[in-house]
C-alpha cells in the first residue's frame, strides 16, 4: 500500500450508520465488556476508531442488556460493615446506593431514536427522580476505578422477577447493599478485580483452606440444607475455578463465582458451560457418571431462595501417579550401571515393532536379534540388532537398531537370549515411581524405566488403584447466573495430588494475549516468550514463571499454530498464497503487493511480489545497474527467494525492489522468470526493464549476477525478446553466450571463492598471480596466464581454469579487457553483488529465517512497505537515513578497509617470516646436537654400567648402618676389565677386617671352614654371588661347606657382628620388579666385585651380637630378567666396586696400586698441607 493511501473501513455503510447512531457511552461499555483494563491500556491506539467493533456481537450485547427490568427502589438503611480478613489497600471512599443520585442528577431523553442523558442541576424539579433510577441502575455496574473497567456481566442482574442488585467491594467494606429479596448473591471482590456474590457477608470469615493457586475463599459455618437430601456443615465461597479442589473432613459445599471466567469455544464462538470451565481448570481427573434432565432446587446461601440447577456427578479416575520426589530419585539413579543401560535399550527395541510388509500384505512377525556387521567391528561393536523376520527374499523395510556406544553387547546378547544380565542381585533395580495422569486416556500401560528383577530384564506394568472420591456439581439452569455449587462425598482421595500440568482456559487466554501483542508473523515460541510485550503483559515474568503449565513448550506451540491458522485460515504453506493473490487482485494496483502467481509448463512456481512505488525506482536515471540473486535461508521447504536489489543514489541507500518466490533453477525456468518480470514491470510502470544496450531510452547499463550460469543465460534469452535490432545492432537470434558479455558482469567475490582453496597448493607469488586473473589487460596476457595455470601441474587448479575456458561467456563477463562493456561503463558500475548479499542479510535480520511461505511473504510485505515510506519521506524532506553515506564517505571507508586489510596482510607476512627463521634455527640446532652426540659417542670407549645403592650392615632388627655400594656390571659380550692380580685376589688374614673397625676373628673363622681353602679369595665367598642366578660355577657357595653361604650361621657369637647379605636385600627390597627391570641374566655373566672402600678415619662402634633365637633369613633366588641395557651409566667411576660408609666420609678412590695402597687425590693433599 502506498504511504499516502487511506485505509478502508471493514464496516458496510449500514453498519457505519448504526454505529453513528449509538452513544459513545454504549460503545465504551461494550469495549469494557469485551476487553480487560490491562489490554485496553496496552492497546489504546486500537480503540481510536470503530474498526475493532464486531457489529453482530454489539447488537447481541445491546439486546441482552436492554432486557434488564427496571430496578426496585434501593434501600438506604445502614448495614453493619463487612469485616475483611487481614489488611486491605487504602482506596478512595466513594458513594454507592442512593447517594449517587444525590450527587449527580441525570435525565434520560430519546431524541431521534438515540438515548441522551441530560445533566441536571440541583435546582431542577424533583419529578425527574424516576429517570434517575434508570441511570443509577447503569452506573451501579461501572467500576469505581479511575480508568475504564469491564462492565459487569448480565448475570449479576436479578434473575426471575427480582430487582437488580448493587455491588460492593471488600476494600470498601463500609458500603454495600442488602437486597434480601434477591435470590442472586451480590458481587464482592475476593481478590483483585474478581467478584464473588453474597449480599449478606457479615458472618463470612477467611477460610484456612490451602488452595494450590492464588485464590482465597471465605467461610460461613453452620448447617445448610443444599437440597432436600443433602446437608453440609460449612459453605466456602471463592472466585474463579481452582486448580485443585480439596475434600474437607467436614462436609463442605464450595460455591465458585465464574462471572469473570467466561470463555468461548474457538470453533463455535459459544460460551463454555460452567461445569466445563470447572473441570477444565481442575488437575484431578474425573469420570462423568452421567446426569439427568431433571432439575433440583439448590440453596447457595443461608436464607435465600433455592435456584433451579442441573446436577452432574463425577467419579475420580484415580491418577496413576506417585510422589514426585520418588520419581526424581528414580531418574537420578537410572542408567548408572551397564545392566540398567542394557535394560533400557531392551525396552526400546522391544517396544519398536517391525514395520516391514511382505508381498502378500502381511506384517513382519519378527523380533529383535543380534546380527554380525558385514564390514566387521565398528564403533566398538561387532553386532547390530536386526529383525528375525529378515530373509533374502523378504529384506525390505525391516527395523534395524545400532547398539549405542555405552551398551555392552555381551550383556545385550544375554538379555535377547533370555539369560540373566548378572548373577549379582545387588544389580537389581529397586521399585520405581512413575507419574502418569489419567488424561492420557490410559494409553500408557508400561513403565518407561529400566527394571531388573533376579538379574532378568523385565517390563514394568502400570498399576491402577481405584479412587472412591465422588463430586457433584450443581449448575444453574438460568444462563444469567454464573456460579456453581460443588459438593464432594466424605471419602477423600487415596492417591497423592497430581502435578499441576493442566493448561486451563485462563492459561490459554493469557498466552493468546501474548501472541496477539507480539503478532504471529514470523513468531515462534521462543520469540513470544521473550518478547517485550509478553514481559509487560505478565508483569516482568516469562509465561512459565507466570503459570507452571505454560512451561510445556508443546502446548505453546499448539496455541501459536492455532493463532496463525486463525489469521490465515487457508494455512501457511505455498498453497495458501494463491487465495491471497486472488484477494490482492481486488485492490487498486498501487495497493497490491502480490502481482503474479503462475505455474510453468513443467509445474514450477513463480510468485512475484513488490511495492509498485519501489519498482518505479528501477527507471530512475541514477540507477545504472541491478543485482539479481537467490537466497535460501528465509523460507523453509522447497521455495526459495529471488531478490532484485539496487543502490538508489538519489537517497544514497540500498533497496530491494522486487522479490520472487521460486522453486526452479534451470535456464528455461529463469527465462520464464525474467519474462514474467518484464510483463509485470510493463503492466505497473508502462516500461520494460530498460537495458540501455538493447532498448532506446534505457538507463540500466549492466546487470550483476553470481556464477550461476542458468540465471545468466536465462536472462540473456529474455532480454533479446525486447531487443531493438535497429538500435542495438544485435540480431535477435544471437546466441545468449555471445549476448552475456554485452551487459552482464559476474561477481568477483563469487569468482574468488574457489581460488581461496589454492593457497595451500602453490607459493605466495603464484597465489597472488592467480588472484589477479580479473586484471588481465590483453589477449596475450590471457594466453600467458593460461599457460601458467596449466604449468603448475595441479589438477584442481587446472580443472578450475578449464571450466572457465569451456564456457565462452564466463571469462568475458569476469575480465574487463575481454568484455564488450565499454571501459568507462565497467569502471562506473559495481563488480560484485555485495548490495544484494547485504540486503539478504538485512531482510533476514528483520523477519527471521526458516519461515513458512505465508509468513515469509507477509513479513517481507511489512519490510518493503516501510522502506517505501522511508524513501518517499527522504525524497520529500531531503533527510537521508544515513547522512554519512555519500560517495566520498563510501570511498573513504573502502580505502580504510583496504588499508587495514593490507596492514594485516603485511603483519601476517612478517610474522610468518619470523616464524620460518626461528624454525630454521631450531632445525640447525637439532642437527648440530645430533652431530655432536655422534662425535661424543665415537670418542668414548666401551661403556661400563655402574649402579649405586645403599647397603646396610645389620646388627639387630632395630639398628641399621648404611653404606654406599657401587656395583659395576660388565656384560658378557664385553671384555672384562683387567685388574692387577694382587689386587683382585688379596689374601684373607686376621688383619683384613681391621680396616672397618670391626672386631672380627678371621683366623677362627677360616679355621671353622674345615676343608675350605684358606687362600681362597674373600670375594669368592661373597654372598652376592651366592644370590645371583648367573654366577660363575667355580664360585659355587657350597664349596664353603655351608648351605647358602651364610656367614652368620658359621660365625661364632663372640665375633661381635653378623655379616649382612647385601645382594639378597638389594634384590628383594624393591619388590618383584627389581631395581634393574630391563636387565637380563646375560648382563651379569661377568665378574661382579664388591670391594670395600678406603680405610675409614673413624672406626664404627662395635655392635652387639644378634639374639640367639633369631633364625637366619633365607635368601630369595634372583629373578631372571630379559636382556636389555642398564638404565644408568657412570663412566667416570672406576671399574672396581667401591664401598664407603656414609658416616665416615671417606675420600673418593681415584687409583688403586698393585700393592693395595690407595693414593689420595691431589687436591685433598693440598688441602691437608
């Protein structure tokens, strides 16, 4: 619609005349009757005219209200004040009752069929009192708030022949009427703006009943005979339906005022019955026990006349539920073991029946079985779950399940075979808890949780326990009375209270208001929930925080979908656009938005939409090019959006002039598309798409398209249909491939996209040359470039260039020097489709993406109309939407972007050079280190592996003396180091042990050896060799004459100290792995010497002998280890093994002389001097 077009009224002239005949007060009362004060305040602009009025509903409303009988005289005697529970808000006291007429005097007149109220002064005669009562009867039902409030429903008027009643407010408890003759209770506010009827409220008190919503109830104690056969002890009054109705221990009747809970069926627009409203809000589930057409007289209030009611009975359907906390605990522990995960998976696959159907139409009777994967093991499993009904002749449509990664297929095989999952009974699952509401229709008969009993996976069955609770609802037969009376039997529920998940009419109406405030175009549940209008309607809360049932996303989706269908009854798909197009044809041409809806011969769809004012900009002399491209994000389904965009220099802004919704992509289809665009352009503006190269007086010099060949060739075919050969000099039968270079420029940005993939294949210089393909300035340069490309030898690059050469029109449309477009025209027009791409993004940001076709079209209609208004305003006022968007500004910004890009490229290149240099230095350092290591290895002799350990000399179990032992291991494949004979074989005499400071009698010790050779080397008797599994056979410890070579067993107690077994201790102190885990027996096949260190300066104290009863510790056999190199190498240590005491601090031995003397180090001697 053009910006200056006047909106048309939806009312007929007759309806408009009828509305003009009514008073503003009547229309305001009708507005207040339909809408809440909150909605009126939020949508004040809606009520500035009469477009919101439904004339049919207005007539019904006025007929209904006009039937109210004249009120009886209003009593003015004093009434005891009503005591309200708790503090009440401070409100301005206002007169009610007869005091109204004392302050305001009105006189009703009928002038020309219209009711007119005349304001009288105090001096007017009193004979107008009769007409004042009519006005008072009307004013009495108007809210006393400062803003307009809903008119009280007609049910608040007296039923039968009783007089009309007045109202009072609990917040203004000192004033209310006491029409005792009326059978209908008088309204009073129980909470907020809701009303409860009770004209005799002096004995009411606030009830202690705990309601599960925000409602309150007021109690009157005392027996009340509701019917002839039913008597209750108490009566509670509340406003509005409750989410749960408690069953009191004392027989109690609950009177519910539903005056403000009038809801209509969306399908029939009829009011719901009162019992339907009660049952809809109740979260307990009840089964209807039937009703009778007979009526019963029911007393709602003490001392009042009975009201004729229909009696309806219900029985509780016993929800299949359990305590919520127990269910939450079941969810916490579920799936924590392998067995439970298998049980859950078994539940899923057994519940999914095979859907295969054979050639005879019979369903597959097969069940789940394990089948081996054809390709072998994958994702940790060798099997999958297939169908036992699969056969080579019947193999289509069978159900297949992949085994999840966290499911053990061995346990699954047991479960499928009927075997226990585990013999461990602790793996059994405890009894679970479920929460299943009966409103599911009892469709859920099995438990969804995993169950393992006696190791077997079993399927849990839902148990239902009948409930004996019975409810009776008395509903007045008079449609003007909006209250019901509810009585339960004395038997309470035998089950916990269900969760409050039921979405009542009130909840749905609240969310519908949120949808209406936001609008349905492009709306989603998330957008509605987070819309600013929703936050304002719900006082800063989200729908879920406002009402717990609105946390259910599925419910909100259904409400939103229903709102969309209500606005668009033909649906939201592509089929619904055709009726919209037919409706558009009834509008004047400047107001149309959908201008074309055609189907091609191949069944493809073309829908053209635009605002006529915008399309005329295509003929503006400042517009010399346009972009055409398709976008795929905006619409879900098979339809895509094709957009025609320009940059309007006259207002210095981009604009999308036309949108087409298409589902084809061939050259023939695009030819049909551009033919249709030419037709509608000629129809709306009287001019075709004026390309200057082909028609006289044209202003369009070039067209920018992407690399889509079908679009470019289809455009060429269509353009030639409007070609003027005499003007253009081009024959109409010229092939489109030759026509393209006359006016088409392919987008450079799209042309560079495949080049980016070549960066890792070539050098930086080669990559830069490939990118300069668009700047080739001659045919010779083009040939050189072609030779360069093929000379690179990369198939991917060669295929890219071969594709360009294969289509003769691509290179002329990409390269300026090869195009037929004049150079000055080429330079003055864009070389990219960036304008179009930017418009795609801008539109999607305003409307959203993945919309249905109808939503996409309507949302873009709004965007295009707004753009038309803005451009028209700029044309009229000269105010641009962006004052910094002149050509100089754009050029400056482009220069800044290019400079920034060049700077980033330079910094990146410099950082790359530094990185390469550092990597080169690292490589050189590694190579140098490797070379030096090889030189060092070549310069060294045969290696000797040395191990250092701590040996202990044991005196008893509590005292240990530690020494350092250096063990030199000579592998068998290496030559043993040569030693002086007199050093390797020292003789053992009585002075040998004196170097240690031990009092050892070696003479006695040697004498005790019996037949042993006293000249035998002491090292041959070392228990170290006795413990080794690779000792020299000549050094067998049995030659010593005692088993195991244990010196302690043979040494007399008077010797003073036992000899420790260092090697046995050494081999056992580190456990079974040993200290040399990589050593083998062959590594120890040489001579192993354990030699004492230099004489100690300070002798160690003598140790007491061991207790006699202490048996010698047996030496464990040495463990045989595989051959490997020892871990630690100490080449600077002499080949001889050295033992030094850690407490004597002996100097290091540097050299041993042949006579056994040890020379000190030079620096030690210098220090001593």
